[in-house]
C-alpha cells in the first residue's frame, strides 16, 4: 500500500544520498601530507557516519473525520424533493428537461 511505498521511497532516497557521498570519496584528491589519503579517509568516514533526513518524504495521512450522525431525511428516488435537488434546481434543467422519473426495480 501507500505506507509501504512511502518507506521504499525513503530507503531509495537514503541510498542515493549515501551513494552520492561515496562518489565524493573518489572525487577527493589525496591530502598534501605525503599522499597519505587522509582526505579520502575523512570523507569516507563522514559517509559512514552520515544521517540522511527523510522527513520531507513523510506523508501526513491525517485522521478519519467523525461521522455526522445528524443527517436529515433521505430523499427517495423520484419523490418531489429528490427531483428538485437532483434535476429541477440545476442550471441546465431548463435547456435539457428530463423525462418521467422511473424508480429502479427492486432486485
């Protein structure tokens, strides 16, 4: 689901950041102190110890809203209130009036 994809996206991002850091080890020249490679080792250590922030990839799922239990009466298909709500009050109704309303057959 979405939560698994979110976790996978974070793992991909972290891997990419670490790989980018490791490429910097190759790009780093040896230190000037007798070509000991201290700069490369320092950069590699930073890569090993780095913490990758993935907070910007976190999805806020919010919460499920509380159901409104104060619903009004439910209009039945083809009764006058239903016709008024669904058809007669629509801006398009005068240009495309409907035929006679027929309720659905009971299964």
